[in-house]
């Protein structure tokens, strides 16, 4: 009788463990989906507290001369949370560009462009509001043919609304050239206004669709640039780390016909990382 009881107990325990294993796996999968959803919402917020490394691979086509170009843009985002709930945000952008001729052949026309960055202060706001203000700057660090040869700086401001379903942002800045080092006597100081108008729809399960065009106006050339923009992205958890993968496209309905492309197609890859410098503030 005892042997039968022990065998029965063992069989029940084994059956229970087999039932529990899928349940635990399902729970882990649910936890990852919830984390991916949370990370997707954070990464769509320009004022996010998550540090990340953004790699943008962009192809530009439809130039007036029939050529094309591509750019690899490295854009880390480093937030510095303060004790009072405010944040300092630092976002540099380092571009490397390659130009192609009409036949699509790659030549020696490639190099690093000017590094730009924005440094902003984001005060703690009421739930659902986004706000930041600071400076936007461009440094003459690019190689010959890929630099404006001048330091430029100006103000920036960010306003936005955030809900469970979507995010809206309004992000204007202006750049003035203040140190023109160009050898070209006809080179003018930078005088350009840009406005990013963004909408992000949070679809759940880490998916987002968005439109976030950056409109600009060059006051020296009296020339506007207006793209139509569409983006789709998916945030997943790989090795306990959120990764965001996205596709992006621009079609320029207004531009400088002499120097600007008709369209841009981009692939964006963004892993979330730990900001080792966060303790500085």
C-alpha cells in the first residue's frame, strides 16, 4: 500500500512539475512583453531616463546630378537624473557619410561630418507633460568636404504630451554661426531654424508607428526643407536588454533642388545601456 502511495505521489509531483514548466515559461514571456512595452514607450519619449546608443543607417537618393549617398549616424542619448526628479540630457551626433556617383560606384568622397549635440535641462513636470530647454550646437570637426567650417550654437526647446496610447512633441531649435573658419570668401554664417514635429502611436507588444519630420528653413538662402516622414519600430528584449529596431523613410516635398535628395530610407538600431556617468550630477 505504501509503495502504491509513494508511486502515486511521485506521479502527481511529476505531472505538476510538467504543468508548472509551461506556466513559468508563459509568465517569463509575459514579463518580457511588459518590459518591451515599457521600454518602447520610454524610448519614444525624448526626455527618457533610459540611456541608449542609437545607430542610424541612412540612404539618400534622387539628387539632381543622379548620384546618391549614405550616412551612418551614431547618436547616444545620455540622461543624468537629478535628486529632485529633474534631468540633464546630453545627445551628441557623429555622422560618417559616403557619396556615390551616377553609376552607383563608390569613390574617395567620404568622411566624418561635423559633430552636433544638444544639452538640455528637463524639469520634472506633471504626469503626461514633456518639457525641456537648452542649447543646440554644431562643431567644425568634419573632414574636408563634409564640414561647414564654423562653430554654430543656438537655443532649443521641447514641449510634448504623453499618454498610454501616444506621444506628441514639438521640438524647435535655431543655429547661428559664430566662428566662420571657411577659406571660401562667399561662405555665410549659418542661420537656420529647425522644428521637429512628432507623433508616436504606441500599439502594444513593443510596436510603434510614428511620423516625426524635421522641417528647416535656411535664412541665408531663403530656402525651406519639408519632408514627409514615416517610421515603424519594434522593441524586444534580448539578453535582458531592450533593443529597438526601426525603419524610417523621408520624402522631401520642398528642398534645395541643387544639393538635396528626393528621399531617404533608414534603418535604426537602438540598444538600451547603462549610463556609467550618471553619478556625476
